[in-house]
């Protein structure tokens, strides 16, 4: 109680002195412990004491005790050394708030009616912090009227967060002078990160698209470029609304879905695919390269291959034939004139050439048959031909047998599928005709001889009659 009275007495003396226009040489502020200070019951706004525990001056704000340091109390409170102001107090610092609890430094409120709460580096191209839609402004701030301005001369950018949707945005703006408001209406670059992790580049993103990139008029070298150690790969959507995927180097590859069992689907019913063709007119359009390589089917086990190629058929009229190659060796071609098939028969491609033996007797053993195929024959259409197993007994050269199991609908898996090369029958038929012709000629000769003999005999008879 005595200390309280002393504080009151000092305050009254101090006030009376100033009221009389006399400035005292010194004023002694009441000194007390933190416990005693907090126990004062007749506190008035502006009352000041010295806290001997904190070694700081305290004043009553009307709601709480506020402390400020003393230069005599080294290492505590606020200190002004030259032009440097600092505090080593373990508490928090607040601006516009009496009890800062959310951080070591808390700013409550903003400039005027705008959102800017703080600006750092305003002597150059600094950074601003803005509230509500929390924003970091790079060489940008909003004034008290909520108008965007530059802090210093140059370009500007913002990074802000939408608390309603959880999206994050980065915008860039054109150049301007300090405090100017120009070039803020349309951002020159946009990056969006949605709350679900989806990304938008030069757009606001999409909730159902992982990354959405808008081409932009200036991106003539690619909407997306992936840089390797030496070259760049491009994914590009050009001004003609065409989409390009381009390897980063000449003779580079573009690999699609190379995982085991991966499939690649192209088109949805009316699409056209062009290879070396910029404007395909057919479902699959292949333009051969300058080296005349065509379409190749390669066995994945032994790497044997068949190739189909459009090849010059006649240099006279410039027509092409469809030529077949097996392991790069010509096997035959389809003629452009009538669509007929020509097999290799050049003497230079053959060896051990021998005359064909007599076949007439074997041909007489053949059984031409009429039959109906089981598969893909809903109308039970009849065919004529030979049964491969029967033909094999007479002419084994005309029958081919595939020695690996082949699946055949209706007959199951066949381990030794037989096939007939009907083109060989024409050779055998010609040989048989030749043999028949030989017999005919022999019979003709015999017939002529018989006619001559008969004529001579008739002459002899006539002579005998005359005698």
C-alpha cells in the first residue's frame, strides 16, 4: 500500500511541475517487481513503472502492461544503437495488434482499403505481402484504393492463393516505371496449381486434367520442350491447330507405350494414318523413303522377315508393281496391268535344272473334289480343288506343311496344317499335255501309216481284179 501511495505521490508531483511550466532535472519512476506491478488495483491508462524483474519500463495501456526496454538493461527489450533498432525480447512483435500470438512478427490490418500489409525493399524492386487472397507481390503492391502498382521500375509478378478453392496462381506482368499501374490488366504468364494437384500453364487449369498447357502465340518452338543432355524433344500445338510430337535430333525415335503388353490405339472409326505423308487420304497411307524400303513384318523369335514394296515395274511408262521380299530376297510381284502374280523364275536364280519326268500316270491318280469350307462360309458355298493329304501322296512338291500349331476356328488347333500350291499344278498339267500331245502325234503317225498301207492295199486289190 505504501508503494501505491508513493507512485501516486510521484505522479502528482510530476504533473504539478509540468503544469507550472517548470521542467525538473530528473523524475524517478516507481520501481517494483512483476508480481507487485500486476497486483496494482488502481491502474490508469498511461501509468508507468519500472519492472525490476524484467529490467524494463512498463506502462498501462488500459488493458494490459506494455513493456519497452532500457538502454541501461543491456541485451533486453528494444535498443536503438545508431540507426539500428532491435529487440532481444523473447516475446512477439505486433503491428496494429496488442497481443500478437500467431508469430514472432504479426501485422494486423492493411494499407487503406487495399490488401497490402507490408512492403520490403521499397527503395528498389521489392516484395509486398498482401492479405485476404494471400499474395506475394514481386515488384508489385496494391495501394490504399486496391489498385496494383509497381514498387520500382521493371517487370512485376504475383503469387497468390485462393482460400475459397485452394488454388495457387503465379502471374507475370509487363514492364513499367515505379508506382505505375500499366500492364496489369492482362498477365503475360500464368501458372496455376489446383487443390487436387492439377497444373495449368498459361491458363487456370482444369479439375480433370493433370497438366493443361495453352500454346501461346509466341511459343512457335513448342508448347512443351523436354531437355536432354544435348537435344530437346518437343510437344507442340501450332497456330494451324495441328499437334506435333517431335524427337530432339535427326533420325531420333518417338517411343509410345513400350511397356510389356502395351497397346497403342489410333483413331476412332474415321481416322487416317500417314507414314511419311503429311495429308493421308487413306486409312493407312505409307510413302516409301528414298531408299525404297517398304512395309516389313518381322518374326519376333528368329527375326526372319517379309517385306512388301512398291517397285518400278517398267521404265518405259513409269508403272510400279507390288513386290514381295523374304529376308531381302525377291520372291515375286503383282503386276500393275492385270493384278496377276509373277513368281521368280529367272535362270540366274536357279541351279540343278532338270527336265520333269513323266507325270501323266500320276495325274490320272489325282482326285479332283468338290467341297465346302468350314470357316467363314455361312452360305455353304462350294469350292473345287484337291485334298492336300491326297495330293501329297502323288505330288509332295505341291503340298506345304506348317509344322507349328496353328489355331483354326471350327477345327481347333492343327499341329500340321497342310496347304496346296496350285500354281505348280499348271506346270504339271502342261507336262501332261505335252505327254498327251506326244501320244497323239504318235497315234497320228500310226494312223497316217495305216492309211497309206490301206491305200496301197486297195491299189493292189484293183490290180488283181484287172488280171
